[in-house]
């Protein structure tokens, strides 16, 4: 799993050549009219999946890893995807992260129909919309913290001065400004994961997706990383983590449990009645 994500992340930069399209501002007369009429804004959830299925075919064997999942995640939520080994968590996270396409069903991310995007273009969506945090940090060993955080910006052609400023700001947000010129080998596991979180934030993604972010850390450091992810969430980001650890999942705002490729529980059902 980690290897597959790693490979996809490494490929992103090469494929990520399209810049994001900003909506054009309304002309003043229309703006004024809109403000007067107060048209209610119908906001789609950030993530909406319907009837999501993923089947792996290996030779004559078919594994139905996801068997029809409906799920909506609003902007600004902090969700943990949980479930026993083999239940489909990683598969779900790969689909949500646009690392793989569903076999059937629909997936809208930030209003875009991901299920209609050709596999070759998924990397563009990933680069624009998603900040990844991996279990094994995935930092480049020869680069210092600052250069690692700058990396996603370099691929998008952001000028050097702005790259530096944004990377410094991201490092400040994770409390690591003082380690800007340390390489990964000169930092603790918790510090490396902080750098990785800064890297995930530097592109201002609409979704921060973390795959077992505390899996390689001792429990005290794991809790510090969860604290940081909670802070990232409280600053307005949508955060989705995958974890098999109930103590970690407990720290998210909402828990979605998958069993055998189907949604088995969602703490939002209980909360919303
Ligand atoms: N690339 C693949 N090819 C074939 N089968 C796969 C592939 N990836 C996952 N599977 C199968 O799909 C099912 C779900 O796997 P998945 O990795 O999503 O589970 P998981 O919930 O992440 O488990 P864990 O907690 O052990 O990481 C499993 O039965 C697994 O064997
Ligand atoms: Mg997994």
C-alpha cells in the first residue's frame, strides 16, 4: 500500500502540468443583483460517493473490496475511516485520493465527477486538490525540511521566492521553523511527520488525506501528530484519516466504519439521529 502511494506521489509532478481554473468574478451589476436577491447557495459536499464499488481481478480470482458505499463528507469535517484488516479502508482511501478509479459508482470531489476523469488525468486532480500524509513520511532524504515542503510548489511552477515564503509559513504552522535546514535523518519520527504535514498543506489542498499517519510512531508521538491534525482541521481544513487504531480514530470528529466492503457504521448517523 505504502509503496503504491509512494509511486503515485512520485509520478504526480511529471503529470501535473495543468494549472487550476479560477472562476471569473461576476460583473459589478450582476454582483449587486445577487447581493440584493440573496440567492441561497446550494453547496455540494466536498466528497460525495454513491454506490461505490471496487473489484480487483487477479487471474481468475475476483475480490470485491468495496461493494457499494454511499458517503458524503462536508467541507471542514475531520473523519476517521476505520475497520478491521481487509475491510477495504486502503482501497477506499485510494479511490478518495484519486489514486485509483472505482469499478462502479460515482465519486464527486469538490463538485467534479472523478468517475468521469480518465485515469491518466487523475494525477492532475490529486496535485490540485489533495495533500497526502503517509505512514512512512515519504520525505526525500537529500533535501532539508524546507526543500521537502517546497517540492509540490516547484512542480507547479510557483516562483522561488514565493515557494520559500509558503514553505516557511507551512513549517511555522507545524511548529518546525527551527528545523528548516535539517534533513530527515537529522529529525525525530514525529518531526518528520510534521514536515510531511507541512508538505501536504503547502498547496492549500481542499482535502488532507492521511493513511495511518501515526502507524510508525510510538503512542505519545502519535498523539502529538493527532493533536497537530486536529489543529490543521480547526484552521478550516477537511481532514480524512485511515486508521485501524480505535484510540486514534476516537480523536477524529466523525468515525466511518467499513466491514467487508460495506459501510457498517457512521458516528454521524447516531449524532444526527
Ligand atoms: N491490488 C490488489 N489486488 C487484489 N486484491 C487486493 C488489492 N488490494 C487489496 N486487495 C484485496 O481487497 C481487500 C481490501 O483490501 P484493503 O487493502 O483495502 O484492506 P484494509 O482495510 O486497508 O486492510 P488493512 O487494515 O490490513 O490495511 C482485501 O481482501 C485485499 O486482499
Ligand atoms: Mg490498509
